[in-house]
């Protein structure tokens, strides 16, 4: 179980600034399970759902950890002064026009 604590920081590296779509969330969860299953002694052939594995071993979903760190970062940024760069970047709204289709998300629009 000790290796999970080592691999978790690698999966969460710079996660505060990510804008995740559903496909990327699934890929990160798959990477977490690729590390976790051998530690628990399971293979792909065992056909045990990832939610059951996490529940049995008390491990939180990696995407929940990412959202928690993003919320903590947002709360930290809101406490700093208005003229500092992280606060300016958080409040930035790009100008101009975009292609037809759904607009890209900003970091602030993702969960908050």
C-alpha cells in the first residue's frame, strides 16, 4: 500500500490548474487503477469494479482529490490582493471571437 502514496503525487502533479473533461478524468482514473490493482494483488482478468476496489481498501477517487486541491487553491487565491498575478489570471476573460461551437472552459468555470 505504500507505493500508492508515492504514485498519488505523480498523478496529482500540477492538478490545481487542470481543466478536465470527462475523457481526461477517465484516463486519470485508469492510471490510478493501473497502479492500485497490482498493489492489491488483482489483475484485469479478476473483473472487479474499480469502485469496489477503492471501497474495500479505503482509497479516494483521484478526480475527487484533484477537485479538492482546486477548491483549496481557489480559496487561497481569493484571499490575496487584487493586483497580484494569480488573482489577475483568475479573473481574466479573453476577448475577441471564437470558432463556432462550445466555448472552452476557463479554470474558474470548471467546478465553481
